[in-house]
């Protein structure tokens, strides 16, 4: 059998609603239990959102922010740790 959404090989059914799921349709897996997107969000109480695609400049900015800085932790004489630049 095939998934109705992606036309891929069927892996199993959603434990909650019974929808047929392929590997791409599985939103949550707990042991042998599989859940579709709709049921997983209802059970968790959260809603998934799609993240916007980043452009090259946004990605470069993010990489620069993640570069190590020249800051280092230093412990004072009284036992407090602070960041020295």
C-alpha cells in the first residue's frame, strides 16, 4: 500500500486516528506508536510552524554570531565568576 499524501511506501497507521503514514508523514514516534502531524500536535498541545528559508546574508550573519569571541570566564578572589573581555 501507498501513502495518500506522498505516494510512498506505507510504514504504518497513526495510533490515534488510523491515518496511513509513510516515513515522511510520521510526526511523532514513541516505541511502536506512530502519530500523524494533526494528532501529534493535539496530544502535545503545541503547533508546528514552518521556518522561513534564510538567504545567504542571513546565514552569514548567523555564522558570525556563533563564532567564538575573545571573552573568557575568570574567577574572582571571592569566588564569583565573571566574563573578561
